[in-house]
C-alpha cells in the first residue's frame, strides 16, 4: 500500500505535480480531521503521500469487504 508521489496535475498546482505531505502533516490537517482513525491505520510513519493518494487509500479501504 505504498502510495507515493503521483504524476497527476493538480488544479491549484500549475507545475503539473501534486504536493507531497508527510503522514504526520496529513494526520494533523483540517481536511482529514474526521478520518484520523483510518489514516492512523493506513499511513506509515515517515512516508510521504499526495492528497489524492490518501483519498484513494481511504476510498479503497471503505470499499473493502468485511472478513
């Protein structure tokens, strides 16, 4: 589940690359405040992720089957 830097162009980033953030930054962000419990389980400490990659991880997790 390593979601590293993606090459997708962001709407607010004219350079054509998404910004990457550490897992700690994402956990403390206002955007994901309601999903901190899921992020704690999905994100690896010290790794860097794009916002779109994190959203995809959350979506995949939520669509997963219960065992």
